């Protein structure tokens, strides 16, 4: 345990994805502070809640600083146990649910089941999109591009695969990706497999040093990872984007989440319905 | 626009992932209500905030019901614009940040940048894990199983691939998957490629009707999708799990998020550090 970091706990009786997502956004507001985070999902019994309290209290005693607890627990008995810990306990549901109940003139469902209920058609759409992304990764199965919602293009290691997978998993969007190779750069034409789908193309690019670093990790001291080669490829691909009016973004300082959100916005893509 | 559904807006000046994740968890508390959701990321200027207000107000006028707005906006000027809309505006940051500021004795950073700042080592870990999952999907490249954090096993279409990808993308965990085929079921032994890694195996299974439905969509009227074949495979694979003491879960009523969270918990896996 780092003694100068503030200890932060993300708790839930479910997957704790909500507590963690909200919590990380909140902590990002304090870039000058150092945090050490602990995620504990499935805190779904008084015994487990008491065990977590012991962890939190030990943390307080060892560090001498009040731990921060972000707890998205729908079960009131469980949150009440957590509230007895020596910590700043943040309970967003406790703050928000009463207002929603009033607006909806309804009682909320107990106990809390957020990520547990599965909408089967939502699941199917995601699985279809994942199948599609897997089959159409890295220039695979190019004959099916007419089914793609979007085709990401870019040089090797510019972030195409993670973006396609995230678009599929999170949003049910069918995203293919096609790697622009040196051969493709020798001509002014768009590569043959993607030329008919120009309106669905979206380019990724990245900073030179970042590309060098990423490639160097894969193939140290190779021509592939050399500064000259990376510079040549990035220039060529950005020229290609401009010549053919393919919209593109520089992904260097972006998370996979942000790249995906921008792709959706810039292309007006329809994502699966959440409800 | 469905007239009997309550309209819900998820807004942010960033990706809106936090607003959406929190919002969907909140709505899940009201299973008897019908909602129609709208996600608007990158509301990062007064012009865009005013345009969103127009949408919200139009919604109110058309439906006659107060829309619900979940808005994770760190910029106070922008949230103040949104608060003028005709809606129940929920502003979790406005409620929580002052308490965190007090606990940390700090001012939070303006404007809000949550998903924008990228921790490069975090990014690298995720990319490594994604590369690993792609190479080791569906029994690919079995000689590298010693690098796997976990190896998911199960019959075709039991949810192995999406779970591996989610574990990689979200948690930076190296997850391989190996499909149990009819050949593997003919013997009492574990399949040769996975036998040396018994402690890293984790089984997936699913309900019969669900497997039939999923397979039927892929290969209609096939032996592969027949009730008899699916029943045989599920029985054989569950027997295999029990004979070899491989822990397993039934994924039928679980989201990819929940399957992944359970795999992490049941196997004590270490995920990438968030901070």
C-alpha cells in the first residue's frame, strides 16, 4: 500500500462497473492527487459488507487518512453497513433514486439488479457485431465490407483493432478494419478492396514517437519500428486521407473509449438501443 | 418517439460513458417502466448545450412528460445551461465533487477531462491483452497458453469470445479460449492442449434452449443447432467440468460484464491498475 496515495474503494452488490466508472471520472477531476483504487464486486450479503468494512477500517488505521468509498448499492441494509466504516462514503443511488422515484411516481425495485438482467436482442446484436469484428479484423474477409457500419483504416499499430472491438462490444456496431500497407502507398488510388466503400471509411493516425515506441515493443530494432519508416508511413497515410477526403483522427492521446465515441459522432452511426 | 416511454438523456462534455453507465444502472431500478434513451457525448460548448436544451424541451412538449437528464459535466457553465431545460436534471458531479474537494482539501480541475487523459502504461497493457485474446481465440496458437491469465473452455457459442475480449479491453487480462469439440468429448481425459493448464481453466455453459436459439441463427436447420446435439454437448461438457473439477458458470442470463466480473472474482485474477 503506497502511504502517500489516498485509498479509494469501489463497491457494489453487482459487477461494480458503475461504481468504478463513476468513481474514476470523479477522481480524474483531481489530477494533482495520487489514488490507489480497490474494486470489490458482488458485496451481496451482510457478512461480505462487514468484511469490506474491516478492510476499509484497516486502511484508515494504516494510512491515517480517511479512505474514499464509492458505493452503488441498491440494497439499503447493505449500504447502511458500509456507512458505518471509517471513510467518506459516497452513495450516488441514495442521493438520486428518491428524486427519480418522485418523478416516476414509483418505488424502485429491491434488491438492486443492474447488470444482471439481460435483454436478449441486445445481447444478440453485440455478439453479431463481435463476430463481424473478429472476422473482418486486419483486412480479413474483405468480400463482406458491404455489411460494415464503418471501416477503419490506418497503418499497422494505429489503434484499429481495439477500436473495432470496443465499437462492437459496447455499441453493437459492425466495424471492419483494413491496414494500409506500403504497397497501398505506392499509388494515388485507394486500395482496391476499400475503394467501393469510400463513404464508410474512417482514418486513424498517431504521433510519430508514439508509433515508434509501440512498434519497437513488438519488433525491437526492426525497419518496421524505425523512425524513418514510421514517419514515411504516417505522412503517406495522412496524404491519402486528405486526397480522398477520408475523415480521420489522431489517436495518440485518446483512450479506446474516446476514439470510439468520436467515430460514432463523426459518422452519425446508430448504436444498439439500450432499453 | 414512443409516446408511452419516458425520455431519458445522457449528456457529457466527454464521451458520456459515465453518464450512460450510471444512468442505465439507475433506470434498471425501475423494471416496470419503459424508457427511451438518448446519449449525447461531447457537449463541450454553450452552443451545443443550447442545442441539446432545445431537444429536451421539444421532448417535453411532445410527450407531456418531464424528461430525465443524467448529466456528468465538470464544466459549471455548461451544466448551468442544461439546468434551464424543462427536465429533471440529475447532476451527480455537482452533488459529489464538493464533498470530495473537502475530503481532499483541494479544488477540482476545470474543465472536466475524465476519459481524455491516457495513462500510457495502462493503454499498453490493454493492447497487449487484446493482441493476446485475438491470437488465442477459438483454440488458436495453443503453444502460448503458459502466458494466459485464464483459459475459458466451453462448447461452440457458449460466450467464450466476447468474455475474453471484454476481459482484455476492460481489465487488461490475458484470456485465451479453447472450444470443446465432439472429439474432445469421446474421452475421459482433458483435451491435450489444455491438460497442462488445468488450474487456469474456467468453464462456460448455457441453457439448452438458449444454445439452440443462438446456433439456429448461425446455421438454421443444421445438426449443429439441433436440440439433441446441443443437449448432448452441454451434458458432456458439464460432466467434463465436474470430472476434472473445473469451476464453471451458466452464462444464460448474464451480460458479458457480469460473466467477466465473476471470472475475475472466482479466479482471483489481477486486473490492470486503474491509477
